[in-house]
């Protein structure tokens, strides 16, 4: 378990660096998580994807499939790849404050 | 938030149950045949255990505790979930004590809400929705088609039916592919297309893994196996093809035996099919398309554990294929049934014990380093992530790839090969 400080708020991460509590998230948390993942800066494009994933998770309590992310944000898989480097679906969900997905993930 | 804490102390009170459910369960189950009385505390098990040196876990102590009636302590211990189920202990045991059966049985006696990490939630998804990641039927078929359309841009005549009755091959998929790595589906399509066989993807019960075995949820393990058997038999398919996954194939065959399931179809690991089709001359391959140095990591479940269950041939099949799809294959040592775990086995990957994993993954990293390989090929989705996390944590440049990616990349169609340089490829 790790605690990081963002805007004077203490944010708890689990052993794998995922947010312990989905509701603790605000945009600067995504920035901090991105830096930990080696992404220097989040653009409006990044945030668009991240907000879509959060909205989906709020409705369904599971991460959206990467196809859904692609379709709903109008970004091809290659574009997502460019934005979030490898494993775009998994990494974007992490930055959006979702817990680690189930299964071999 | 629903994510469970892994540090919470666990108290087990067996008074309401039978007195020694752990031992009784092992003795009563013919498939497990784990008579702990045979243990002579020689310590070979400990000498090969990946947890050795990380905690005070010692398989001998676990056996002693159970024999002395201290079952509650065993069931409450973190170690039973830190164990990666690699089964090196059982493999070297001169008395044939099945330590892994003991661990699985101990896990099964944990209350379901006290199973650390996400393995029970995974099993719950599998039971209620039919796959590990709670993917609905429509979304699944949508992704299957999306990737098919992409491949058809290169290979216009590639096509396959969904839920085809009487198809020769009923193909399973790990839910992580449609969820996060859809490009990998293209590799599988290409291989089945190149082989020219009659295959189908089902609308449901296509999951090619079984986390209930890891979480110790024996009831769900049996339930999900039976659901899949029903689906295959309903369609009347001849062969159930298990995807490139270590434990899925193992959990299926071992589960059929344990639960007395006798399906009307054959079950085969996908890697064995590649080898068979290659021997039959169905593929035209160009190994120069995979110019990197490539080594192979044997998933424990289709290597050592498979040998003990009588299907160790998958290790030979994977080598038969890999040697023909690249020009610079090097073995890592030790390998095959003496391999080391990727660090993520037995559900450890999602159980939250990261420090333990990184500790016992050190030997694996050194093994790979000695080969000088750029790519670690491993026909297992779980091992792939285990290896990828090791590479990230130990700051190594090698990448983990599936055998299907290497094979599909070497297949000669009219399409150009993929770019496998770092940062590209199929992930």
C-alpha cells in the first residue's frame, strides 16, 4: 500500500499502484498516476478517454472493453496506443482510478 | 470501495464445521490422493519453493500443522495465497505428497469474502456471466467482428462462423484479449485461417481460464466446467481447443477427473494443434520475419504439472513450433518440468502480494538475462503479464510474447509482417 500526496490530499494506492478508492479521484490524480507510469503530461485527448472510462465504470462497475473506448471516443486502437503506450485499455483504466481488473490482468 | 484489503488479519473458526476438514477432504478425494502421513520432512519441497527465503513458509511445517490438527492456522495464513501453485514441491517429493492439493484445499476452506485480491471476484464473474471480466455477449461479438474486419483488410477471404453446430474446433479465448488486447485475436484468426480448418467461436462459455481453481472455489470450478461442456455438446463440436493459457487447460483436465465429468468431445491445447498442423504441412512460414533472439518460458501448468497429470507433450509441441518460426531460439535453464515460475502463477498475479512476487521472480529474471534474448515467448496469458511485470520492475528490455504472435507473424500470406520493434507489435 502506498500513499501519494496530490493537491494536499492523501491518496491511497494499492500494492499494484491502483487507486484504493475510485471516489478519491480528481483530474490531478490522473496526472500523478500518469507520471508514475512514465507519461509526462496528460492532454485533452487523454482526459477525454479517462472521463469516458470513469463514466462507464460508474454505470457498470466494470472497466469498458477497449473496443468500447475506441468506438465511443472515436479514437482508433492505434491512436489509443499512441496516447497510452502499450496496453492502452488497461493503463487508461488505471489512470481513471479503476481498481485492477479481474482475470489474468 | 469493493477492492479488498490484503493486510487484514484473518481468523478462522472451524468449530462449526467438522474438526479436520482439510485433512479429511484430501483423504476423501480420490483425485487428490494426498496422504500427508507419507511426509518424512526431508525438505526437498522447501529447497525448490519460490517462497523460500521470502517468508517463513515451509511446506513441511504446513504438512505437520495439518497432521497435528492445527488446521485453522494453516487456513488463516497468508502463505497459502502467496504460493504460486508452481508445484515444484510435489514434483520433487520422494513420497508423492501433493502439496498443491493441500494448498488448494486450504484455500477452499477460507470464507469467500476473505480471499485476498481479485481471484474470487474473477471466479464470481465467470460463474454469473460466463467469463472472467464480465463481458456481455453483445460486446464480445462486437469485438470479435471488429478484429475480423481489420484482418480482412489484409486477408479478404478470412472468415469464420459463430456458434457453428458440428464444427471441428470449438475455440476458447482468454477474456483479457477482447477486454484489453484485441489485436491478439487477429493472430489467432490468422492461424486458424491458414490451417484451413472448420472452427467456430461460441457466443458464450468461451472463457479459456478458470480462476475458481486458484481462489479455492471448488463449487464454481465444477459449475463453470459443466457449463462449458454443455455448450460444446449442445453445438456438437468435436474438439474443445484450449487457448494459450497454462492453468485453463490444466484446470479443465484435472477438473474433469476430480468432478467425474466425461465429455463427449476431445480437449486439446492450442499449441499442440499448431504443431500438428505444422507437421501436416498446413503452414507456409518464413522464420526470418522473427529475427530477434527468442527464448521460451514454460508455463508451470502445461510443463511440470502437466507431466504429473500425463500430458507433458505440450512442452515438445511448443518447441517444435518455435524452432520453425524464428532463427535464433535459445533455451533458458532450467526449463521444461524444472522451470521456474513466472512469479504470477496460482492467482498470485492479482492477489496483491507484489513484494513476494518480485522476490521470487528474481531467479526468473536472471534466467532470461543469461539467454540474452529480446523476446520471451510464453504460451500463457498469465505468464505473459507476470513476465511483463518482472521486466518493468527489474528494468529489463526484453518483452513477453505469445507463441500465436510469433507464429502468425511468420505465416506467409500476401500481407506484410507486423513491426515487432519495441513499443510496437500486438499489445
